[in-house]
C-alpha cells in the first residue's frame, strides 16, 4: 500500500512495507490513485511530489498471485485486464498532477512495475542495487500499443530497443547512460535524499501547476492522444 505526507510544498508518496515487492493489484493501485488525488486537491503554486519505497523492491509488477487466484483462465484474464485498466488510471493521474514529480528508485522495478517510476517527470536511482527490467518478451506477452506509446514517450532509439526487445536487466549506471534516469546515487539514504532535494528545488520555482500539467500533456502528445487527453491553451502572455 502507500502513504502520503506533506512537508510544506513537498508531497512524499511512500510505497510502504519492508518485506513486500509492492506488486500491483486493484487495491494497491486504488490506494496510490487516492493519494495522488489528495495531493492534487491540496496542491498550491510551487508544489512538488517525490515517490519513495520501503524495502528491496520499488515495484515488482502486477500481483499475479491475485490474478491467478480464480477458477478459470477466463476469470484470470479478466483480472489481468482490470489491473491493466487500473494502471492506466494511475498513469493518467500522474499526467494530470499539477506539479513536478520525482521517483527515487532504491530497488528493483520489473515488468509493469517499470511504468511506475517512468510515470514521473524525473527519476533518480540507486547506483549499487536495483534494476529496471521489462520482461514481457521473457513471459511471451505482447506489450499493448498504449504502453509501447508510453515507452516511446519516455525513451527512444537504442535505449528503447534494448529495454523492450532485449529484455535486459539494466542497472542504474547504464540507465543513466541510456538517458532513462537522471542521476544515480549510493545507498537508500543517498537516492532518497537526492530525490527529496530535486523535488524541493523544483518546488522553489513556484510554477503554476495547471500550466505545468498542460505542458506535460503536450510533451507526451502521442500517448495522451491515445488516452483521449488533449492539452489546452491557458494563460495570457505578458507583453
């Protein structure tokens, strides 16, 4: 599950539980969406959000034990599709969030769990532990076109190819070279403190959150178009 703490203009979203893999099921996804809704409602000019996690894993993908705890393949597929729909709702919540967002990734993010850090505007990662691992190819699963558009929005070229066509378990230093993460640091404390500082520095810019969210939509126009989200013109330039 998760918790949300507010310190001044900084919102801290924590994936809680020391001995869990933070696997995603509708209950967990709903908890995160609710936290983001609260952050959006309480946001002010200059707000920012940082996401951190407890334990070894940042997010280890869908909760397949929940998906498969049914009486038939058809019901399992329905649960999988429902989880995917909830994940898309979570991605949309990040897109609409009227503030900069930073993921401080101190552990593994695998399968659909890779989507969670990449939902954020910035990603900092632990240098010496943790990987991003898109393992759909290993599992024999086609990545839905919506999420191929998501990955294209967040990375490109050979980095995208290696992420989705080679199924590499990519560590922090290599992810930095690939342009997928913004910085790497040593240890849990190092990466979390760096994420907090980045979010705090962004909050100090005192940007208009609505304008920030609209620019984000425009930046990821292909993906947002597939979601039916259009960026709108707001604000009047000062001449």
